[in-house]
C-alpha cells in the first residue's frame, strides 16, 4: 500500500534517509506516523512542502493553466502523479488562525486541480483508488472552543468543501489541541499511543 504524506511545518529539515529532524511536536508526530506506516509494510512517500521549497502562490500564469487543466510547474505535476498512485493520503500541519497554513492551502489550490485530479464538468475525483485521507493537526485553541465557538472551520473547509465535493468519502481528522501546555511525559505518551 502506498501512503503519501503532505507535511507542512517550517520546523523541519528532511535528512537524506527521509527521516525528519524536528523541533516541533508535529514533526515528532510525523516521525511516529512514518515509523508506523513502515512497520505495516507500507510504501511511504513524504512530500515536505518546506524542504521542497514549494511555492503556494497562484500566479496569473498558474491560474490560466489551471483553468485549462494543465500544469507548467514540474513540482506540481510530480505531486499530482504521486497522489494518483496513493492508497492513503495523510496531511499534517498546524492550525493557524483556525485554518491551515498558506503552504497547505496553496498545495490544494495548485495540486488538487481540475482536469488533473478531478473532472472539470462533474467535480468527480480522478483518484480512482479512493484513498483514505487523514488530517493530523496541532493547535493552541482548546478543542471545545474550536468546535463550539468557531464551528470547526477546518473540517468544513476540507471535508465538505474539498473532499466530499469531489467524492472522496474516506476522511478522518486527528487533532491535538494545546500541546504546548502538556508535560513532556504527556507528549511522549501521545507519540507512543497515536495510531492512524
């Protein structure tokens, strides 16, 4: 089984062996998820947006090509081919201002493109393997405030506004709130016990 992980956090530097060195809890989660996937004999393909130098900005030329169902950016075309081969897709990013960071949003805008990964007329996905999609996030906002006060905008944006709209139905969100307030022992227990 092929697992593609899209990782978006500035505090990571990917080593040559494709194992991240980390300064963030999210990067520690990434290391744990990669180890778990490999233990299950899955082929792990890491897309580290910061390490790759991905440009999330949609230029006028990008938008013109996007409307035509084309890509002139070789990095975007490579990402698209990797997603088409995926049995499972895992997005990992921090929640900033109640949504995803710019790199993840730009990835969705530029990579999950009509004519490439979904059909323009029907909005039906071209990811024929119907991959399971997991979203792993960290945030400072308490879970109850995020859900009750803010209405969980991330879940609405990704599940309803992106994946369900294009008929990708196997979706699960794993959120770790207020990690910075947890003790080292509590964080280590999360890393030990977290399973996707």
